[in-house]
């Protein structure tokens, strides 16, 4: 009987700890790309280039993807399904002369929604662009809250990789 109380106590402790952890996350990284704002925005706003720079799509090259809609217009969408990357979609929500906003939705291995936002600023000699990639979303209780610190750590690494890949694609 004591074993049952110990197990219940541990479960309760984990749930209490999870309840005190952040309920959302925000990751933001920037880089400078030696191309004009329009050139860089074309690579991000046209999802036909997505698998060429996105680190998640590159780690599962056998994943199936479907691209719909007109590049650089609201509704342009990238759907994926793969063993490593799960199932999800990225949909362009809004675009102007220096921002692109996407809705990111994961269906498997777990359901989650996030905002994927981009800022493109003229930089340096005028033919350079400062690119800022920002992603934020909820961390559903209890498991995502517990995994939050690892999720944020992994996203920081993957954003650096993605921005480096985008830089190579744009400058190459």
C-alpha cells in the first residue's frame, strides 16, 4: 500500500511542477543575409523553397509534402507528413513589405499550434537584409509544460541552422 502512495505522490508532484512552469514559449533568432529584402522575402514567402532551407524538412527527406496556393499570398500552404517530422501544415496568414506571418499547426505526434513570424529589414549597404525569425506558441499542460525547456533549447539550435541554410540558399 505504501508503494501506491509513493507513486501517487510522485505523480502529484510532477503535475504540480508542471502547473508552475511556463504555459507558452517564444524563440527568436536573427542573421544578416547579403541579398536585398525582396530576394530574401521571396525565398521565405514562396513555400516551394521551404524544404531547401528548413531544418525539420531536411531531417526527413522521405516526408511527403504538398504545396497549395499562390506564393507570397495569404492561404499559400505547405502540408507535410513523415516518420520523423510527423504531420502538420504551415499557412501564410499575412504579408507586407517587411513581414511574413504564418500559422503553424502540428497534428502528429501531438496537436499544437504556433505563430511563425518573420521580419525583413534593410541593413548595411542597402543590399543586405537583417532577417528575424520568431516562433511562439502554447505549451499544453502537463507534458508540453514539462518538456518546454527542452523544446525551447532545440528550437534555438534549429532556428540557427535554418537561418544559416536560408543564408546559403539566398547568397549561393
